[in-house]
C-alpha cells in the first residue's frame, strides 16, 4: 500500500520544526509507525510532513533530582533498556509491538497519537507524568490526567510540539508495574493496567492505578485506588479492590472483532490485580 503524495521537510531544531509546520501546514513525523500506516489507509492526507526525528536534543533519558525527563524522540527500545525510570515504563516498552516498532517508534509519537490501545498513555497516567509542550507562544506542562481527552485526541494543538515527558524517579517503598492482555498479532493492548503502589508495614499507603485499551482514552481507576489505600496487601484484598473497576468504566467500554466489550470488562480487574500485585512486590 502506498501513502498519498506528500512534501517532506526535515527540521534540525524545535524552533525550525514549528516554523516549517506553520509555513507548509504540515504534520510532524517522528518514528512514522502510526502516522505512515494511517496515511496508507487513507485515514490521513497531510500533504506535508515535517520530519522531527533528527532533533537530537529531544532524544534520551535524563534523571533530574526526584524526576526523570524522557525526550519526545526517545525510542521504545531506549525506554525498555533504561534502569533510570520507574519499572512500569521499561516493562510496558518491552511489550510494544516487535523489535522494529520499538527501534523506530518514539515516546512522543505514541503519546501524541493517543491510540486507546497504546501502552504508554496508561503507564504515564498511573505514574502521574507531566507532558512538556512547546508552541509559538511558549511552553507549557500538562499532567497526564488532563492530557488524554478522547479517542486519538489530546490537548496538543496542531501548532504545538511535545518535547518530552517527566516522570517521578524511583522511590524506596513505592513499586510500579504494567500488565496487559495483548492483541496476539499487533501486541496492542486489548486491556492494559498500570499501578504505582506505596507500601509501609504491609499496608498500602498510596495508590495510583490506570486502565487502558477498553475506553476511548486511558483513565484513572479512582474506585480501585480508594479500595486499596489502608488495606493489607494480601491477594484477597488486592482482588477485592481490583473488582471496584466496574464502578469506573461507565458506558464507553469499546468492543471490536478482537474482543467484545463484555470480555474486556471481565479482563479489566484481572489485569489490574496483576499490576497491583507486581507493584506491591517491587515496593
Ligand atoms: C505493527 C505495529 C505494532 C504496534 N504495537 C504497539 C503496541 O503493542 N503498543 C503500543 O503502545 N504501540 C504500538 N504500536 C505503535 C507504535 O508504538 C508507534 O511507534 C507509536 O504509537 C507512534 O510513535 P511514532 O514515533 O512512530 O510516531 P509517528 O507515527 O511519527 O507520529 C504519530 C502521530 O503523533 C504526532 N507526533 C509525533 N511526535 C510528535 C511530537 N513530538 N509532538 C507532537 N506530535 C507528534 C504525529 O504528527 C502523528 O500525528 C505499534 C505500531 C505498529 C506499526
């Protein structure tokens, strides 16, 4: 399959990328592993692509005190082999697609594309990440909770570039994990769950849990979090808390040829319990 014809411009800096996008009414191209397939399917016809993949200062993982900055052009493979970010991130990155996807696909592209079946939005939401965004009028930072707004939609404007993502550094007493039921062909999440759990004296003192794959946008599992905090982290208590996800799903659960909405609903507490149990073990 061939994509529609497009003009191509390569940017060497964030400023150049923003200017080129504006001049040519283009679309940013990072790893191309979501945008090019979408163009080949004729679901997008941007006319001009602004290649940002050679902007070197947007690549890499940089610890900074109690946070870690991940550049937007950092590949999934780089995240998968990082020991500097919370465990759930390399765990999720290792599960993305296949080696070719992981070597080309970028954190920024994954997050900006906001595919409901992507893994990183769910993990970044559970971690309480913030997204760094630069546009013509300056820069802003948006929490993951507010960033993902709907199916393939975020708060990013057409004229804004995601430059990076900031996550909390690993902390003693807190463990993070990601569990997913993958589509057997693409490896995209049918259901994915991420958890960040703090434990003291065997009891949960703080919990952040997110679910993805079955809703238009990843969402925090507030009822599960409330049911975890203050409890002994036994298997029975984790299972009971995970069951509370039923209260957070609402009417928007999606089904398709790979898995019905009812099946996804049934798998949600299973994936949450797995992520929470693993996170507790790491705390
Ligand atoms: C076969 C296959 C299997 C896959 N399996 C999985 C999987 O299991 N889990 C998963 O999570 N993902 C999966 N993916 C998606 C993969 O992770 C993509 O790489 C990723 O979603 C998009 O990143 P990219 O760098 O390729 O972005 P691109 O395809 O280059 O861009 C995607 C979109 O984001 C925009 N964009 C890119 N970077 C920026 C930026 N810095 N600022 C603003 N906008 C930007 C582009 O304009 C475009 O609209 C799979 C892809 C394929 C092809």
